[in-house]
């Protein structure tokens, strides 16, 4: 991530126009997410489709890509944010509310070559300490998915080891092999 010059208050940051790639805010410091490349983009699409397949049809949960949520002195844009159906922010007509006033139930970060895995670990630890029930780091370089939960040590999943989110997202099942297998096209 690139750190952007001057320090702003959270209110000043939120008043800025959105940029691509997204800007994030952490305790006065503004950083810009790296521009997604092919592998990152593919994994984001595959995971969004996987969450959709299990959650949307049964109205269990819904996935959003690049959805900003702001909590405390931080404003992040995880690659994927998954909300249980009854927690999806809606307006008084029952339609999607544009802003995300509540943290997602599951947040997913996909490692780009320019990103520090350690920084993403810190971010995922913050997620689960602040209301996100589970956070994932999907690392295509070593084909690992790290799973974070509040009060528990994080766990590394590889190969055919099941990534168990059933206590948060009913019916959701996958493995790193299934996720990373989608990168093979020949």
C-alpha cells in the first residue's frame, strides 16, 4: 500500500471523493490499496461467486465487493464483505443502503504482490476485534488461506483442508485447493 501525504481527520477523509484503487484510513494515515492484477481479480470474482452460490439463493447472506465500512478511527475497504441476510444494511423501503454502518460478518483480503502480509494480518486482527465474526487472508503466492476469529489464534489452511465458516455462514464450504484451483486455465 502507498501512504498518502498529509494527515486528515476521519471526517475530512470521508469527505474526499472515492478513488480507484480505494483509499483507506487508519488513525490519521491514508493509504491506497494496490491496483488489482489478474490473479487478485480472478480470486475476488471466484470467492464472490462462491459466497453467492451458498448464501443468496437461500437468503442466508450476501457478498459485496470493495465495500467501505468505517468504525472508530478507521475506514477500510476489504476485497469482499459478507453480511448475514438480516444484517444487510437497508433503507426504509427494504432496498440496499449505500453506506455500510456496521462491520460485515466476514471480511476477505486477497494478497497482492505489493502488499505486506503482516499488514493484512494486523488489519484482520483489528476486524475480528471490532465485530467482524471471521476474516480471511487469501494468499495466492503460497496457496494459503488464513482464518481469523475473535479470541482465537489465527489458522492457516492449505490444500484440501476445509475452511469452516459454518458457525457464521450456514452452508458455506470450501478449501484452498478449490479456491486456488480456479487459477489453472490449462
